[in-house]
């Protein structure tokens, strides 16, 4: 079989076949009377084997050893190929992500591209100062892509940098809340907390909707941050969670403050007072818990809360009774 026929059948170019021959990978078994290379069926089969091994990422030197060295075993080499392939995929994925983020920034010229690249590198810097400067630069003419800000915010452990990133996300447009909501599903508790704290600083409707959904989250910390944020926005759905926080003694002062904000609406005020009284009625409630619930009634206007304090001023728990009586005096003074 002449070289032209081998090229047609194998798909390997004549130039590459000659290169293989120069390396000793495959040699035509004979020559025609005119001196042309003549390949046997075994030669062609070897060419297919060379191409198969090359498709796995083997170098030509490794291909030669695999075909000719009986002591050359595939196990170690295949493990190396797997490792190198994973590294290459990771590098290519990182490059693709960077390119997508540059595209999302919609740069006007190459100067803008370079600026975005510099900001992305700064966000990934080991220096907290550099990361913070990058976050604060997001309000400039060429902003940091929101995907990069979310990724940075969900991984940031330095409090000052985390605050700067949350500030940047609050000004980054309407894609941030949906991306942050994905962080609420992380198996890592710290990531979930960063996600909900970032959502809490975004005041748009999408963020509020995501926070409403977070009230049903299995993570008590996520529920708490969501309830505090929603309480300050006047979302009454947060009331049960805020009362739970007071009972548990978890950010109870902040929870009581949020309830007092919600109580500006008279209907909600009565609902809050009813919820607090209902929890106080449980015999299993210990003294400190009843004390916190009583104190929370101080910020709730209306006759329902006042009546509850009047009853509590005669409570068998002296600390609760004294607290309720004092709070009633304050209400009367106002």
C-alpha cells in the first residue's frame, strides 16, 4: 500500500507519516521498484495504534515506549495523564470564567479590559487591603462583574473586606440576589451566612423575595439574618422567626428592635403582642426566656401589649413582675 492510500485510509498526513518514520515509530515494510514507500497491513495497524495512544494525550516518545517496550506498563502513565488532564481542564475553566466576566463588564476598549483583569486579580489577592480596594472600586466607570463579587463575598473571611464586598453587591445591579441565593444552598455554614448577610444589604424586590424564602431555611442562622432584614423592611412574615429568636436568646435584642419596627402597623402590633403572650403562656418557659419576652412587649404599642404587661406585673416570677411593672410605668410616662 503506497503512502497516498495510507493517508486516505488513516487520515494521517503524508508529512506526519514521514515524521513518524524519522522517529522510528513506524517504518514502511518495503519499497516499490521505483523506490516509493510501501506499507503493509501491519504497518497501517501500527499507525492506527499510534493515533489511538496520541488521542489519550501521550507524547510521541511515550507512544514509542508503549508499543515497543514490554516492561512499560500503562497504570502509572494513565494516572499522570488523568492528573494533567484535570489540571488542564481546571486552567481552561478558570480562563473561560475570566473571559465571561470580562464580557459581562461590557468593556469599551482594551484599556477597559485591562482594568477589569486587574480588578479580578485584586479580588483574588492574598492581601486583604488589595481585595478591599478592588471591592470599593466596583462603583467606578468599569465595574467588577457581579459574578466575581458574589464569588468573593461568599469566600471572604476578613470582616472589613466582607463589608466592602457586601456594599459593592448592593450597588451591582439586579443579578446579585439570584446568585447569592445559590449560596444559601451551600453545604458550608459559613458560606450560607455570608450569602444571607449579603442579601440583607440589598434592598430591591428580588433580594426581599429571596429573604422571604430563607425564613423556611433549615439553618437557624440563615433564618435569623433573613428575619432581621425583613423586619426592618416591614415584612410581617418575619414575626414568628423573630419571636423564636427572642425565646432562644439568639440576637434577641436585635429581634425585639425589629418587632418594634413592624409594630408601627397596628394590626401587626396586635399580632406580635398575641405571639409574645402565647409564648409566655407555656409552662415550660424558664425565667430568663419569660423575661426576654416581657421586655420585648415594651416596644409594642397598643392595648393588647399593655394588657399583657398589666397581667405580667402580678406574675409569680418576681423578676418578670418587676420588669412588667417598670415597663408599664414607662408607657404611662409617655
